[in-house]
C-alpha cells in the first residue's frame, strides 16, 4: 500500500522501518524537514519527504504526533479523499499535551480526535510501549506474540489498520468502535502491558473507565521518580512490569 507517516518519534520510527520492510511504499515526514530524518529508518526503502508531500497520493495516512498537535494539521487532513484511511497512534497525557477540557470532562480520546480532524479514523499502535514495539515484534503464528487493540467505525478503516498492525509484527485484535476505544487508553489493562491474543479480550472487558486517569497519572509519577522526567521511555521489561502492576 502507499502509506504516508507523519511523525518520527519512537513509534513513528518503528512504523517506518516495519512497514517499509513489509513491502509497503512508505513516505515519512516530520515538522522540521526531510533533511532532519534519521537515514537509518530509511534503509528498507522508505522516503523522507516534506509534511505536505507525505499526504499526497497515498492510500493510508498514519499520524504519529502528540495529540495536542492534531488540530494544527486538521485542514490538511480534511483535504484527503474520503477513501483514504487515517490511523491515529496518539494518547492524551495532560502534563505533555496541556489540559484539554473536553477529554477531562469525559470525552473519549479517539472521538475527540475525529472531531478535530472532521473525519473518521482508526486507532492503533497507541497501546504498546515504544521499546516493546521496536524490539518484540514476531512473525505471525509465533506463540505468545504481542497483540494490540484496533478500534474504528468504518469497516475498511478497521480492516486496513488490522492488516498493517500484523505487518509490524503484532497480532491485531478488533476492539470495536471508537466509542469503545477508551478501553485502550492510558490506564487501561491493555495499555502497554504486552498481552497476547489469548489475553487481550479479557483485559479489554475488565477496563474500568473511572479509574483510567488515576492509573495513567500514577504511571507518569513513578516514571518521573525513577527516570527523572515523564518523557524518557523505560526499557521494555521494566516499563511493562510497572504498567502491569498499576493497570491490571
């Protein structure tokens, strides 16, 4: 597929590597220009382009940028053809994104994103830690392969997102509609806990929406105490142990 990826953070870099390695035609852009993109992530054939070019002539757009920056790109996303599948990987963290009143009042993060972008999306790759994503992908059929939830309202968005998740070394699990996607937000039992396909269904069902913000903020507080800030990513094993202790 022709894929444009906007964002070269830790999740975005792995998306570029894995999807180009899987044979997709991948373009990638960031806000600073193609010359600033690490050449190492382009070794499987992906191309560094401008933020305008990344949205041109693609079947899929993957947004891997902080949630609070999504309104900035909404006008460009609105110009995409209706058939273009838009996949969002973001999560809401108040310490990073500033306070968003609608989400604080209970709006589901993915629903808020659709309101900003004024179009349907799929939600994927938001519920895996960047270190696990970079290091723990496995071929399909591998026992215990990590599974992650995918939510969408349109069938094609869901089907495409799930197929691409599989291409990145993870099992895709149909988590239902965007209205149900709070079950994969930070603080939920499936969030960054590296569960298998056999485990993820029960974890989604066990989510308690009222407890998500407190669990999310507790995880940030512990990482700040342990790592010195709230943005440094822990290694894949310590991070998973921490989040499992808090969220499950």
